[in-house]
């Protein structure tokens, strides 16, 4: 699978909330750079993050554009997040089902046919303006 195909499969699984399919695309020691947060390592940490994330937010990603380098070892994605804030997340305002639309992006490192790093970025201030 090319890097572009791998990243597209990742986002299909993410949108479908298909955790087993998503985890199958990741290396065992995947690095996850959380937007505005910490770096986590490993599939188990990634799965725990997604479980908590899906409890607090309902998101659908659209307008996906994926680019990759000529070696197929790095990829970038740009997309639009359509979401709802469902449950309070630590350090953030109270959730009341607020909806939001954000531009976002992510960077990927591909190793041995698996996603070995995901670094996700969006504008926290833009999100806060929409949910407060």
C-alpha cells in the first residue's frame, strides 16, 4: 500500500470509528503527537486516546487531501473537521453539544508499510471561539 493509500485508509477507519481497522494500519510502537498535548507511544495508548476522544467528541473529517514524498515514507493530510463537543474534556470548557468546523492537518511517518507516527494539528483558539 502506498503512503497515500495508507493515510486514506486511516481516515476511512477514523470516520467509521472502526478501531480494529485503524489499529491494523499502525506500527506497534506508533508515536502519536496529540494536538496541543503530549506525545504518546504504542497502539494501546493510541486506542485509549481514541476511546476517550470518541466519548467527548463526534467528528467527521471531510475534504481530505493527502500528499506524500517520493520515497513514500512521509505523508501529510489536510482536511476539514465537522464536529460536536459531547462530554467535558479536562481543561476545556463545559460540553453542551456545541458544533464546530475546523481546518486541520496531520503529518505521518511510514515505516515497513505501517503508520509509525501521527502528528495532528488544528487551531485550538478557533475551536474555543466556536464552543464557548
